[in-house]
């Protein structure tokens, strides 16, 4: 491999690596959002359970 | 949800597939079809992505400025978000311009960076200007004030784009190659075809990443609203 070939490979690998890291960061952010949605769903579900418990049976 | 939602004509999976096909085709043309440059030899192949990435970065900054103008005009919260994501994309592609340019400079000129070259320094100024956009944006609490300040700043930055672009043409020392003149591109045949495919690939890739990031940001904003409700 000549010096020019090494530099060209380095340049294209850098572009590929940066795009890959960017996609990885976006994937991590989406994971966080998914966890937040689940937490919100749990929070929304809780008052409904409480309502059922307060119904008078006597 | 209405405040930060918008329907796009091209679905995201189609964009992602187009990016993959175009980038693969561009790489195939660059490494297997495009001829070696008579002057620079194999190292000239950096040109295809370096120049395409530079134009993509300019397009992202210009898009960010356009969305900033739309925000200031219509007070549309989504336009502020779109402007922010476009500037973010511009900064990522700007980083790649500096890195690929430095590698190419090292092979061609024997230096990673030359402070005497106006065009390099002006692109760095443009890059740092937009890097400071994020400092400004995150130093202000979320809300209309932050959106307005960010929009005005993004609009000011757009002035630097033609300055940076023209610097390559008006520079006294012509170390940096000029590929586009008043009479068109300085090359033809497979070199021009490969460049066009690479440019299309980078623009579609940038737009795909823009749409992915924007989708995440919109969900994030909606979640914050729901959490506060």
C-alpha cells in the first residue's frame, strides 16, 4: 500500500466512522426516549389503579 | 403534537435505502472507475467526498438559516427545531470537511494545516461561528427567547457561506484547487460523473440523517410536554 493509498483510506474511514458514531448516538437517544415513554405510560396507568381501589363496596 | 409535527413526502425508509445505494455507487465509482489524476495521482480521490461534504455543509447551514427565517416570520416552533437540526448537521459535515481537507493537504502540500491559506481559515471561522451557535442556544432556557436568539444567530452566519466559498476564488495564492469556475467544472468524463454521484449521495445522506435526528427531537419535545402536563 502506497502512502497516498493509506491517506485516502484514512480519509474515507474517518467519514465512515463519524457517520457510524453519529448513528450510534442517535440510537442511544432513541433508547432513552423509549425508556421515558415507558415511564410515562407507567405513570399514566397508576391513577387508574387507584381509582379502582376507591370504589365503595359496602 | 400539532405544534411540532409535519408530514414529509418521502418516507424515511426510502431515504435510508436511497442513501445506501448512492453511497455504495459513489464509492464503487471513486475506487474502481474514476481515473487517476495526472497531477496528484491516487490521492486526488479524496476530492470526491471532500468537495461533496463541503457543499453539503454549506447546504445544511443555508437550510438552517432558511428555517430560522421561517421561524422568525411565522413563529413556527417546528421551524426552530428544523433550523437547530440543520445547523447540527452542518457542523458534523463541517468537521468532516476539516478532517478530509487536512488529510488531503498533508499528501498534497506536506502540511496538515496552513494558517496562511485564507480559504482554510475562513472555513474554520464559519465552522467555529456555528459551533458557538450551540453555546448560545444552550445558555438560554428553552422557550421563545431561545428560539428567537438562535434564529437571528443562524441568519447572521449565512453571510459567511458566500465569503468562504468565494475565498477559494479570490485568494492570492492558488494552492487550494479551484474545481468550479465561471465556465463550469474544471473536469469532465468519469471524474465529473463520479463527483455528481458522490454529491447526490452526500446530500441524500445528510437529508436522511437530518430527518432521523428531527424525528427524535420531535418525540423528545412531545415527551417533555406530556411530562409537564
